C-alpha cells in the first residue's frame, strides 16, 4: 500500500515533458526579445525618413522570421492539444492553413531579406579621403563591427578602429574597416 502511495506522489512523464517544453518555450521567447533588440539597434543606424516598408521589414527580418516560427509552433500546439479531432472542421482547418500560409510567406520574406543583405554587402566601396574615423565625426555615420553599431562621434571615434581604410556597407550610412567588413559578410 505504501509503495502504491509513493508511486502516486512522483510526477508523471507527461508532466515532466510539459514542464521541459514550457521551460524551453520561455527561454526561446527571452532569446527572441534579444533578437528584437538587436534588430531595433540596427534599424536605428540604418533606417531614415525615406526608408520604404520593404527596408523596414528587411531590417527586422530576423524578428519576422522568429515570429513566424513561433506562430507555427503555436499552431502545432493548437492542433495537438487544443482542438479535438471531431472539432477539426472546415472553418478551423481553413484558418489553420491560412495562418500557416502567412507564416510561410513571412519565412520566405526573411530568406529574401537575408539574400538582399548578402548581395548589398558584396561591393567594396572605400570611403574616400578618410584615414581616421575621427575625420567622419560630422558625417552622421555609424561604425559596425560584429553586428555592434556605434555612432561615430567625438567620444567614440578614436576607440572604434585604428585602421586607416574604411568601407561603406551597402547604401547605409554605415562604415567599417576591412576586418569588420569581412566579418559582416560572414555573419550575413
């Protein structure tokens, strides 16, 4: 009798699986918040008043991609744990398929945006007549290295790079040295 009572006090395998699953989901959402902050930081340095909707969605491609995957994950949970088989009727099935299609479009957009980024980072255009970042203090540019964007101003210019050759990144007011340019291309 006491052995049976002791067995009932242990959590079931299903309970442990659910706890692990929801812990992983929570950690993924925290990680997602960091992606949003990273996208926002990049957008602050690359977008301007003339930026198009496609420019905006391109800068937030990682967040959009992650959102789509989270929504697909939610749809899987919805199909698996919320909707019963007998409730899987025409309207529910159409809504789920519509949401999936929307997610696939978001993922396809992210792939497109990442490809555009790679293409835009390929040309190497040197910054003319500049041998120090401090010469660019009044040029309203930012310096990037390892996805870390820093406004070039009097306080930061001497600390960012000791190189004497700098390169424009895409059409943005962003510069980097050769090492940073290579790193940006690799990360893209």
